[in-house]
C-alpha cells in the first residue's frame, strides 16, 4: 500500500514480492551502490496453516502514526502554544481525529490511485478496487481523504478547522518519512537511471530495463530523496515553528506551509523519479502526463502545483490575520 507521494509503478515489485525477485550479482566494475540485502518482511508467523507476515511497510505506517499522535498530544497539552493560551482540542478528540484520518488515508489514497493513475483498468475490473493488498495508493488522494476527515471531525466537535489543520500538518511528516524508507526497502518507486556515485542498483527485471545502459543499471534512490525532503526536513521545520516560534497561534499557518512544502519537494523529486509506466509511450519517453512536443508535466508535478498554490495563499492569508477570527 503506497500512499505517500505517488503510485506503485507497473513493473516495480509489490511489497511482499521483493524477496522473490532474484537480486543481481554485482560486478566490481559496476558504477553504483549494490541494493542492501534487507527483506521487506520483518517476521512471519504460521497459525493454523496460514502465514501472517509483518512487513516494514506496515510497520512504517504504524510507527509513523504513533509518532504523529504523540506530537499532536504534546501540542494540545501545552495551552501556551495556542491563541489565547487555550488548547483547541482534548486528548480524546485527538484520538477521534486519528481514527478518522486513518480511514481518510486508506479510502482516499486508494480512490486517488484508481482515478488519477489507472481509471481505465479499474473501470474494467471494479472488484479489484478493494484489493488493497495488491498495492496502489496515491498521496494526493490520501491527502484529500485527510482533508475530508478533518472537516468531519471539526464539524462533529465544533472545533476550529484551522487549528485542527495545523495539528494534522505537524503530525503528518513522521509517517511520510518512514513510509518513504519502507518504499526503498521494498525496492519500489525508484528513480531514473544515473551515473552519479550514489546511484543504487535496484533488483528486478523492471529496474534493470535501462535502454542504452550496458551491464547493471544504477538509479536515483528517489525514495530517500523524498524521505529527506518531505519527511525529515519539512517535519523538523514544522516542529521548530510550532514549539519555538509560535506558529500554532495563527490558524492555518502550519497547514499552509505543509501544503506548499510538500508540493515543492514532490515537484522537484519528480525530475529524477522513474516515469509512471502507463504514461510512457512513443514520443514520450519521459512519461509526461501532460505535454506539448515533449515539454510538460508528470502526473505527480501536475497534482503538486495546486498544493503549492493553495499553500502559499493559505500562508499569506494566515499571516495577514485572516485566520485569527475565522475557521
């Protein structure tokens, strides 16, 4: 299940299948870093003839959500951080919000993948929409699911939407960081071929299909780029602004920064991510979703531009005081 930042590409091994893909024997003359021999499965338990596996991907979600919950609790139990030195939520309301967000991520992420990336396939195979274990989630769909979840919880409890949005933005980045690391462990969502010294030789036939490259093909570890930008860097900035610079006193301020920051990071990384297979074709080797004569945007870039625009507008509105009395 891949929600943070894109789709599972056709040809990339899905979680759980990576260990079944023969890993290439690396020649000492190969330029690039051999892919680390890390199994995507942490452990497997046999019960009543059935196997139950805990994977790094699932663990990333679990730990990321728990860390985000802890950050949210730390924030709401410090009234001095908020406008009027009054916390906008109780701990019980934070837990209610967490439940709604989990549902929003799963449902929105899956529907976003279906609608944004493979509508034709799922129109012909509608029953497979619910088969989450096959992989296929989209960050932008999960993002919309979270927006709806936040709105519903705010309406249910009569809370200020801008305060909850700030809280969610603060809590979101640990999961983004850990899931991107899990994407790397799963050897999925790799980048374009590169001869840079930190290029990684990912396993699997799809990762080794590099036209014009002789021998083993090294690729950008774009999952790690996204982990560093979308998760670690953006997350540390949000924590610093929330706990040390008083940004929680202005409704929507952190939310706006998260929208814009994630959008910019994703837009930039798209330049080195492997193009989505369904968009690659004659005259479009880069995999642009929208283009004129080879100049255009990938689907990830196209979906990130509205996030950047909305984020900047929200930050400007919040800074000018429009969020102090509204939402």
